[in-house]
């Protein structure tokens, strides 16, 4: 099983279309990050609701405290004494419950991700201590205010006395809420808040996305008279539904969704146009070329980007070279077969005549046939040697440099007809050994065509280095000028010519990005020019 999984990992590669699809899928999944946004925005709605309830409760608590003071503080019973200005409770830590000073804003404490959601508010119980009549009077005075506030804010308000009995509100008047956690905390002089479950009569499935629709925010704020707790403002409200908020902002939401979809489409189009499309076309083109379709050797209609353009051009260039090489090998094989077939046929014919003569041939005739066999064997051996030289030229090591004067100087010992007319600092972009092979073949070719003087000169046309090898031999006729670079073409076949000398020179120069050409603008003899690009020549 381990071997199978390893083999699968080694062989399987995702196609580019799958990679593009995954990228586009990830882009489409980006809106799912809106779920996190939902949570943050939903929590913001909870905090906003708590802050609004704090502000409303603080106003009602101030009015209630003023009315109780008007009723006579000395004659009214009051609750617990507080040590300093009211401040929120930090997770029930007694040390942080109060901050001294005149300005003590109450901060929100509810967090949808951290605050536990309690069960729904417990039902009111019978009050153990009957509220003082003055508290009931204040409650009746505040009832119209609570009702108007509830109609505008959709919040529920109850005012409790210092024992937790309800003295104002639409329900539970005369009953006690002292057993409720947040009320108990407020009766002790601390601000308290809680998240409680909200029972929905007809829940809609889509609302399950928003956790805020299933909770209700409760806040309990002490009513302070002097330095004592006189009661509690107990308020509650359901946070605004996030879907409702999004509906109110539907136009902005529409443009966000349209932008995401449009961006995904544009990215997909760019991928298809600039990457996957050109690569698919290049793959199909390479398959056609692999099947021998020469018509496929043309640039792509759309390259997409610079890298694919470079890849396409290099692939086409390589394919052209492979086709050229294939043609060269095919033509070369035909030439070799033809050139070797002639001496081999002659050898075979002479050998058969000698075998079948049965002593009928004279000594002179037998000697002539044996001489022909030796000549044809020598020619075949010469052809094979030249073929070996050509193969070496095709696979020569590229690089190196040499000084032209040193190469010509080393050849003068064997070829006294050689003369040099160039600066001593002229350098060739090939090794000294390869340079000697080039000049040896050109000099040998000149000598075999009657030359007794060969001159090497240097010219420097624009962006190139040109070296001319000129002789005073028979020269090249107009009819042969177009054929002299063809392999096995020779005008001296009967004298042992193989027609491969210039082919060897061409192969060596081509390997070094140079070229060989015949200069026809000469009056006598022959002139061959070796041309190297300036990037390959050194001064």
C-alpha cells in the first residue's frame, strides 16, 4: 500500500485547468469569510443594544431617583450602601467594581463569543416584603414614561424597589424578581447584564444563520439615592436581526457580491487567456510536431505572456532544428550509401570475375583487377576516415579562443604557401585545435586545385569578425558555386576527392555560431570567408 501511494504521488500531477479551477474556487469561497463578518457584526449589534439599554436605563434611573427624593428620602426605606460612584463589574471581580471620580461611564460587557447564554428569564415570584406605598406612587408616575419609551425603542422596562419587587412596568407589578442573577447583582449596587434565550413563536429557518435572533439582552442598573440603593431599572430588548440590517444595506451588499463575481470572472478570463489557453494550444502543437506535421511549425495565435512566448519560440526553434537534423541525416545517409556503394560494387565485381575466371585471365588482367580492388578499397577507407572527421566536427567541444597569428604560424611549417596579413592581436572564438582543422581543410582544398599561395586576411564588418582565405588556384566555376557546400560534391573524384572537406569546415563553424561562405567577387582563384558574430570574437 505504501509503494502504491508513493507511485501515485510520483506520477499524478494536477492539470493546469484544475489548478485554475481551484484558484477560482478559492476566490468564490472568499465571501464565506462573511460568516466571520456575520459573527463580528452580530456581536456589534449585541453591544449596541446593551449600550442603548444602559443609556435608557440611566435616564429612567435618574428620573426615578429624583421622584423618590421628592417623596422624602428620610422617611423612605432604602437598600444597600455603596462605597463609591457606580461602575461596571468586571467578571464579578470585587476589586474592579468601582472607579472613584465624578465621571464613571458604564461600559458594555456582553460578548456573543464569550458571554454564556442563560435560559429564559425566570418567572416572577411573590414578594416576601410588600413595597412601601411611596414606591408604588413613584412607579405609577413613571408608568406613562416607560410605556412611551417602550413604544419607541421596543424595549421592556421594569422598575424594582430595593428588595426586588416590581413597582412599575406592564407586567409583574407587586411580584419579586430578586431571585434573578442580574437583579441580585444590581441590588448589591453593581451594574449587571446578561444574555438569555428568547423563545420565538414562529421561527424562520433562515434566521438560524444569525445567533442574535434567539437571544435577548437584559441589563439591571441600580437606582442610587444618596449613597444607597433605592431600586433597580431592569430593561431588556432583542438585538436587531442581522438579516434585517443587511436588507437595509442591500444596495451596498449587491455591489459587493457583483464585484466578487466580476473579479472572479476577470481572473478566470485572464487565466484562460494568458496561461491555460496558450499552454493547451502549445501542447496540441507539440503533439502535431511529434507526429511529423511540419505545418505545425508556426507561432501560436495567442501567447498570453512573455514566458509562454519564450517557451513557444524555443520549442518551435528546437523542432525546426530537429527537422533539419532529420533531413540532414536522411540526406547524409543516402549520400553515404551512394558513395560507398560505388567502390563496394566495383570490388564485388572484380572479385567475382577473379573467382569465376578459372585461370582464363592473363597475369596482366588479374593484376589490373587486383589494382582496381585496392584503389576502390583505398577510396572506401578514405571516405570512412572523412566521415569520422565529419562526425567529430559535428560533436566538437564548443568554446575556447585562440590567436589567429599563432594558428597560422603553426601551419606554416607544413604549408609554405600560407601567408598572413592581419594584426597579431586578432583572436578567434574557437580553440586552436579546431581552428587548425578549419584552415587545414581550406589549405588542402586550395592545393588540390593548383594553388601555390594562400593569404589569410581579416576584416571587421559591423557586429562581426570576417576572416578571408584567398588562393590563386583554379577557382570555382559559376556552375559549381551553388553546389560546393553539398556533402560528397567534388570535381576530383578520380583523384581521390571525397567532397567532405568544406562540410567539415561548415560543421565546425556552425558549432561556434559562425558560418562559411564563398566570395564570388574575385577575379582569380577562390576566396572563402569565415564570419563570426561580434559577441563570439575577442580583441
